[in-house]
């Protein structure tokens, strides 16, 4: 993509995908992109150091609950930053 963004699609599991991302990043930050199922997979595996959520108060339907079904993995994170405006709340969850 313009600006040097590269996407890699991996089917071998989250650990393999993350290792490939680290190798490709050559020391730069690695960010996870995807839907709820993808994020939950990496959270359950304990592979997320920091999670930035942008929450907009707009009703779009039933949606999917990001933090449901995570069990004890949910307890590994704490809110380290909260910035709110009338339009959005930015929440940063960091590994304890």
C-alpha cells in the first residue's frame, strides 16, 4: 500500500502470524488488525501488550462484544489511559 503498509494473511495460528509480523517489522511496532474474533484469539493467547479502543456512542445494531468469553485473559489487562470527548472515548488497556 502507499506509505509502505504490508498485509500478510496467516492460517497457521496466532503465534506464527505474530512472529512473521515481528520479522517483517524489523524492530518497528507491530499492530493487529481484524475483527472481534481475531482480536479475541490474540488476547486469549496472551499475545497483546496494549489494546487501544476507540468507542463511539453510535447504535449500529447488536454487534459483537469484544471482551466477552475471554475468561481469565480479561484480568491480564488494566486501563492505563482514558480520553473522552463528546464524540469518542479512547481507552488504552495495557498488560499488567
